[in-house]
């Protein structure tokens, strides 16, 4: 059984999770700008609670982005230090995918029709990080002793203005043939769940949602749901091969830095 340490600092929340001998231990705190102070003590607490050392971990899974620029840098720096120090491989995952799994777990999402999950994070500068995932209409997978629903990715992570957030929604017309169309305000058979603080731009979005939660943030324990099926694949890499995922290019960040300097 693989022992996984999971770390997320991609948003104002700071969280750590540990899967050890099939059991899950977690720490989670909403503490904007305190990630540097909190993250390593959280790791130490979980390792101490499990009665193990870092060297007994098999892989460190972490949210590489997108999200808070500072938070991603802090998390990546911590993962670098832990991975180098204990000679451990890492598994970078998407913070948006993690948020989709957090929504699935905390909102108890199940349906007789496919559920479309649109995780959205406020990217500032009048933009949104977003992606789309689907809960398939099938029996949950059983991984170890954990029964869970595995999500299907519908599109890649995006950065765009709110008006350009255009998820693809499965609809069932009268002949019951599955077709795909852009989400809109029209009624369709899909359950559309929008989560994350990107939903605060809802008045500028071109689609409506069946269920929303604008305060939901990704949690490290849901990184474990993504990581476990990927153990033993090429997704597990050395820390030298890993890098943060910002989505914004360097030109945009330099422009933002100049704006800050002018204030």
C-alpha cells in the first residue's frame, strides 16, 4: 500500500493530508498569508500522529497550480525541501481538479445523469481560472479500502475573462441521443455545479448552474483521490522535473508587478 503525503497552498486555505496504511489524516485551515508559518508544522503534526518519519512516505502529491501566485510558490518551495531532503518522488496535480473532487465529496454529488462540475478560482486582474469535470453515471471505484467516485476531465485548465468561461455541457434531446453544446441559460438534463470564488463573477458568466458554492476551496485530502490511481505511472516524477503551473505568462506577471510599483 502506497503512503502519500498531500499538500495544498494554492488558495487562501492551507491544508495537508496523509494516507498511511489505508487511513487518512488531515489538517486544514483558512489562513490567508499564513501559509509559510503553518504548512511545515501541519506536516510534522500528521507524521507525528501517524508515528512515522518522512522517509517512510512513498510520494509527495501537491497542487502545482493554478491559483495564488504566492501560495503556489510557497507550496512548491516546501515540497522541494521535503522531497530533496528525503529523496522522495512527487506528483503534481491541478488545484482545479482538486477543487472538483472537494466539491464531489463535500456536496455529496451523485445523480442518475452526468454531473458537470465547473471549478473556478478568482485569478484577479479581472480573470478566472477554470476547468470542467464530469461525474460519470456509473458505480464508484474502490481504491484500497476507500470507495470514491472518479471524475472525468472534460477540458484543460483555462485562464480567461468571465465572459469567456464556456464549459461544454452534455444534454439529452427528445431522441435521448447524447450531444454536446455550450452551456447556456436554457434548460437541459445535465446537473451543473459551479464551485470556487470565481462564481463571484456570476453576473458576467454565460451559463447558469444547478448548484453553486462560491466559498468552497480545494482541500489536500482530495489530492489523495487524484493521486492514488496515478501511483506507478509516469505522472510520478522527481522534484527536478516538477514545476509550478501559473497559466499566466511572464509578460502578464511583469505588467502586474509594474502596476504594483506605480501605486
